[in-house]
């Protein structure tokens, strides 16, 4: 998303998690703040995105570094 390129850091509440679901598919959870940034930068335009009605259980997921 280019934060480091501009000498800035992402907002504290902008977090992304990665994990695998029961069938082995990769799943990424974007916090509402991270999702807003991703939408504004068109980061999702090549992905099949499903919006969560509520925050999923992130046990076993790893926090992804946004840079």
C-alpha cells in the first residue's frame, strides 16, 4: 500500500490477518480501517472479496505486516 515508500506508517487500527479455512483456502481478514484503505487504493480489484457480517474467529491466523 506504499506507506514505507512515503515515510509514513499505516493507522494503528488498520490490521490484516491471514489464515487457512477448513478446506485449505487462503483467507485474509481486513479490519474496517484496513478495508477502507484497500478499497481506496483498489487493492481488491483483482480478488473475489466477501464482506464479513461480523469479525470472524481469528484463532490460528497470523497478523500480516502492512507496509
